[in-house]
C-alpha cells in the first residue's frame, strides 16, 4: 500500500498523533538550536574578553603598572565576571524556575551582548584615567550576571524538550557552544592580530567586541522562535512552582550543589587556563608569537567541536559516568607530559599534548550539562544548576588565570603543573560524589523527595 493510501486510511486520532509528533520534533530541534546558538554567542563574548585580557588590557587600561602587574590586573578584571556569576545564577534561576526558561534566556543573551559591545566602545586609560578600568569592571560584571543565568537555562531548554533517551545528546549540543564560541573568537583575534601592534592596541582590539552587536541580533531572532520547555510547563500546570527556589535547593540538595561545584571544576577552569593564562605565558615569558598560540588554540577548538559528538556516541554505549570519569582521569595523567612539552618550546609537542588533553577534557565536558541537569528536580532545576556552575566559576574558574600567574611567579612552571593536576583531582572527587547521589535515585519522577531522603 502506498504512503498516500495509508495516510487516507488513518483515523483522525492517528493523524493528530502524527501531527503532534512532528510538532514535538520541530520544538526539540528549535530548542537545541536556540540553546546552541545562544550559548556559542555567550561563550564568544566571554572568550574574546579572556583573549583581550591576556594580550591587550594591561597596556590599554593599566598602562602605569609593570608588565607583570598589568597582566595580574587584567586577570583580576577577568575574574570579576566570575564573581558575579552566582548572583546571576540565583537571580535568573529564580526567574527561570518561576516564570519560565525562555524569557530568562532572551534577557541573559541581551544583557551579555550589550555588555560586550559596550567594552568595544570604552575610552582608554590615556583618555579618561581611572574611569576606564572602572567602566571595564562594570561591564565585565554585567557579562558575569548574564552567563550566570545563561548556561543553566540553555542546558534546561535543550534537555527538558528532549526525550529521556536523547537528553545526553541534547546536553552535548549545549556544550558545543563553548568550542564554537572559541573558534569564532580565535578567528577574529587571528585576523586583528595581524595588525601592527600600535594599531591593535588603539583600535584593532575593539573589532571583536563590536561584532557582538551583530551576533546579538542573530541570537535573539533564533531564541524568539523557541517554545517553553515541557518540564517547566508541566510543573506549572501541576502548581509545582517553588516560591523561593534557592532556599529549596539549599534546604533539600546541599550535597548535590557541593558535588556539582567540584564536578564542574575542570570544565570551567581548563578553558581559561588554555585561552587566557597559557596565551599570556606563551607570548610573554616564553617569547612565542601570539599568532602561533592563537592558531594552536583554534585547532584545539575545532578538534573539540568534532570530538564531543563522538564522546556522546561512546557514552550511549558504555555509559555517561564511565566516559566522564575516564575523560577527567586522562586529563590528570597527561599533566606532566603537557608541561614538559610547553617547556620544550616545541609547538608540535605542545599541540600533540593538547590534543590528548582535549580528548580527555571534551569527553567529560560533553556530558556535564545533561549530568547536572539530571541531578535536580524540575521545579528548582534552573536555580540548582546555575548555583552549582556559578559558584564553581566564582571560586575556581575565574581565578584560574590569576592563580596560575601568581603561582608561576612563586613556584615556577611545576608549581603551575601541580595546580593544573589539582583541578582534575577535584573534578574526579565531584564526579564520584555525583555518581553516588544519582545511583541512589530509585524513582526519577519523585526526585525531590528522593533528594531529601538521600541528603
């Protein structure tokens, strides 16, 4: 029988089911696309700030400081964006758990885009004195507030609109936003990096920030097409909306938050170790060309973008927990060869070591979004995920370049290597704790009471 004949014989109920299924598929694809594009733009904004902090902000905004102190001041400004992330997580998590994911995600994307574009319009220290770095810190704070609510919301929008069997894959596409944003940011800085140093320091560095205005329009258009997540609509329909989500999270799931902070360590710190601290170290003390390390970072981001879907496939066969633990363990094991390669000054050895790091780190990172999302019940999930991720960013992620630079001055390269290894170790502790909690879940539909009993 032809497809057309079969369609004619369908009952009205069967036709409605087909239409409903097709509509659900469209909704899921839009949710994943909206989460991916928006997150890629947000990470582009964050990465260009980190790159500029390593290459430009010292002489532009802190010209009276010595080169070493200027780098530390730039990294401290960079950290400010992470200090405000937990505030953004609580604020936007509260709104996301009470009024919905979609409205909050449009707001966070707009706030991030305005903050980033504003950096590109800032006067320099030479023009307005101390007001210039003060305004830079203010705009960086706005970026931090936005990202504090963005990543968690994008994760929930993608995973909550997916079927249970597809949630790991949907979460992986949220994580694809990081390498995509890094690729775009690195490409732009590779282009402006070809300018003579004087032109780069006067106007060239502004171009990546001003481009954010164009990306903002694209991102807002795509996000406007995304529908509210199914889990939130169901919670609202059953009047299961918590009055003060952050209080409920702290009261019922403190262990999940603590282990979530630890489990997020490598994901947040490694990107800024490579893209910010290593970039500064490579171009200053190791005296390597900035284009060389930017190009290496671009290759790694492209490889990460390719590898993460492969890791998700592997996870579907052997389990998400196993892939995450193996990935974090590999990152720990390769620490010594990685630093030996850096100290050798051989770009090919560094590239090889970084490829192995990407295999380990990206395997773990690809799973993190769906892993954290599964740890909290729907009615406080936005706040819980944002709080765990935001606190980790504040304590560990944003401070990584600053701490690594300070350790380098006191204990040398192998002190930094010890610090880098500790990040993987803390992550493994967090993953072990999260796995212990998730394995105690006997009834996912009764997650909140299960959390209360287990913790």
